[in-house]
C-alpha cells in the first residue's frame, strides 16, 4: 500500500551517502585510509580550545561566527564579510542548492565529482546533470557544452575527489566566462592545502567575479573531520542569501573555538601538509614500481588504477583482511580504481608491501 504522505519528487531517487569503511570483520586493529582524514589527528591547540569552550555549554553560540570569519579573513587575506560558515562544506553545498536551484533547474557536476552534489541537487528538487570527464580530469569543454537555460549551479572539485587531478587557473577562468548569466560556479577546495604552486582554492577568482563561490573545510589539513566545520567565500549578495537560509546556530561553540585555534596553528598545518606531500610522492612511486599507475595527485590521496574491477575488488579485500581500509570508487565511475588516503609513513609502507604481496611481488 502506498502511503498518502509522500516526499517531494526526487527525494526517493537519492542513494544515501556512504562514508569510508571504519572497521573490518575479524580484524581487531585497523588503519583507516578510506576517508582522506589527517592521520596525525587534530592539533593540540584545537583540543585545548575545545576543552575551554566546553565550560560554557549552557550558552548558545554566536549566530554570526564573527571570530572565526575574522580569523579566516586574516589568514587568507579575504574580506570576512564575504565569508559564511557551515557544518562542513557539505552544508554549504546543500544551502547553495536550496537557495539557487529547484524544480525545473539543473545542477551540473562532473562524472567523478563528489557525490554530495547530486544528492543535494535532488534534495532541492533540481535535476542533476552528470558531465563526463576526460582521463579522470574535469573537461571544461564538456561542462560548457552541457550548460543551458536551466543551469543554475556548476560544481567542480579542484583538486578532484577521488581523482586528485586539477584544473589550471586559465581553465577555471574559461569556465567562469562561459557560465549562463544566472548560474554560479562553485569551486570545492576541500583539498586545496595539498596542491602545489600556492593554489588559493579559487579565492582570487571569487574576488574578481560575482558568479564564483569557493568552499573550504577544516576536515582535512586541519584534522577536524569529527567537528564538521566548513566555510565559503563569495560575492556579498550570495553570502546574504546563504545567511538567510542557514540555521542561526548551525555551528556550536566547540566547533567554532577548535576551528579558530586550528586555523592559527600554522606550524601544524605546514608540518602535516609537507609530510603528506612527501609520502604522497613516495606511495605513488612505490605503486608505479608494482605496475600500478596513478595520476599526479594534488590532494591527500592517490587513485591507484588496477587492471580491472575484479582486480581492484580483490586488492581491496586483501588489504582489508590485513587491517588496511581503502576506498572502492566504482560509485564514482571508476570501478578499476582504489582511492588510498595518505597515512603516516608506517601506513604507507604497509600499503605498498601488502599490494606487492597481493601481486606476488613481495618477499
């Protein structure tokens, strides 16, 4: 019997997001390399700030996040008035879809892009449009060709997830230039800290244009995935709209205090990002020596390309049995690949050694 109370069209088409595995049957100790987390944990400064903030849990947090926005402005040389904070960049993605799309409109995302773009578009009643990539890289021409009168939002992860590949500044400009007049380009910079050549996540492009939004997160380089703190930088009119639709207390004092402390802990960020880049290069080379290629990554993971889906699934199962959890990405259109988060040195060496044994090349 069909229930008389039904959700809006599109809601039941959503396949719920499934995070990276955090346990393996029959394995007591695991190394989680499936969610792109910072293996060195949160900075001690953030933990201390969280403990201090816990003493006033009886009070509501600020609604304007002024202290954190001011700190973000200082660190990134941005106007705090053009910053909005959210419960992870996931919330900001959802708010953008809620505010700027809806029935009769389209939200473009790329074939291997973050799955929350499609989920948030469907939740808003919009039609998600899956645009092919070329060799695991965003294809600007394909995106421009897919745009039409119904396009309202175009989501691009840069660096890409799960690919780790990047668009150049010139390609981003060409993409922004080609947008319909009533559409926004959203640059998801969740992994911007891990890119080379001083990439700013798209901030300069946002400063120059009203049709570009940059989203960022504290979940990766800052080691605060468990607290869910993200932010966006956009034109004042866009920020005004997002502030109208977000919940007034979408971030608690614990989140705000820990994020501000982590932001100011530049030594922690510099050290962990540098070590991640070093180990990213090491692991990519180790995999290549085993005959497993990966595209040059600008994120905190490598996308290992196995021979086919069967080998990828068998390799993932072998690693899981050894307590090493990596991410299968068939749901992102890459069934022959495994996304491997860069862990600490011991974890990276264990991954390489176990894949060597899996391929019969180990000791």
